[in-house]
C-alpha cells in the first residue's frame, strides 16, 4: 500500500514572514482535518526553511528543500549541501525540477549526483521528470521519461528507491492552468512504474510513490487521485494559499480513506 504524498513547492515566493504566516495558516487548517492517511510536505525557499521547520515542530507535516548540491561542504558559492538542508530541518528535497533543468542547465548527470548525495544524508529525494510541449507533440513523451528515469537514477539501488519519490510533471502543464487529464497522467505514471519494474522488480516498483504535478487545483485533485498509479501531487501555485492547499489535502484524504 503506497501512502499518498502531497507536497507544496513554494518556488521563489514568500519572504520569511510570509512563509511563517502560510505555514501557520496551514497548520491551523490541518488540525481540523484528519490527514493521517496522507503525507504532507512543504517546500519553502532556502531562506525560510528553518523558520518554517519551527512552525511545523510536532505537527507531522514534512519539510523539504527545492534543490541541493552534492558535496557536503566546500568552495561552491551559492550552493546548499544536503547536510545544511538537514540542519535547517528538512527531511525531503525536490531534485531535477523542470525549471532547474530549463533555466539552470541541470542534466541527468547532475540530477543523479544530487539524488545520491541526498540519499546518503538521509533526505528523501522528490525526483521530477517530464516532457515539454514540443516533445509531447512530437510523440516523444515516453522517450523523454525513459531518459530521465534511466539516466537520472543510474546506480541507485532498489533499497534506496524505497526512500525516493518520483514526480511526473509535464512541463506544458506547469503554471499554465492546463492540467494533464487523469488519463494522460495515469498513462505516464503506469509507464514509469513499468520502467521501475524492469529496473528493480515488482516489489520495489509497487512501493515507489509517483506524484503528479502541473496545475493541480482543488477542482482536479479528486479525479487525478482516483487513478491507480497516481500516488499524490506536487503542487505549485495552489500551494501558496491556505485555502487551496488545505482543500487539496482534504480532498486527497477523502479519496484514500
Ligand atoms: P503549478 O502547480 O503552479 O502548475 O506548478 C507545478 C510545479 O511545478 C510543482 O513543482
């Protein structure tokens, strides 16, 4: 049985004060909800991590970074290490987000280095994969996913896979309001699970959680979550407001109850 996981990627939004306010607002809403059936993770900007960690103390809500470097320390100006993320209170880290691949030249190789370093430090990587519009229209979706999965996860063992989450985020659905249909999401999630089966066997593949990301909203979460291989969501815009994110968590909980 895979436990549903809903994560909020706050991207480059929220000052420290705003982040504390949002985390407190969510905490208040989650107290009213029975969300035990769902893992909830908040991923603020680096600057707000430790303050948000404090707000989340003993709430059962997880905390994640949005990126990480693969060395523990050193002369790498601007980078943040897995040890530093742990120190700030994170248990998770988003790796290989399409915005990092697109704007900061992340490759499968850097993604792979980051995953290994995160796992070594005891962080749970949320590894993002997904095709852009051009690739989808050219019929290359599966090829791109296969490349991201097979090359991004090179050298990751089956037991490490149990501490890793995959997020399928079609680039054309991110921030565009255009969600993949539940059928489109399921088709790719199933493809990812089959690939994992081929690489690691059924037991591992059946345990890895695969989130969907791309314009997830209160209006579409129930339909998306009703698909057998959709194990949660990685939410951008709708995670920045207490109302919409808590509604998404509540609706996801309803589906799995
Ligand atoms: P949106 O939910 O804003 O489309 O962003 C999705 C995303 O990129 C989450 O990582």
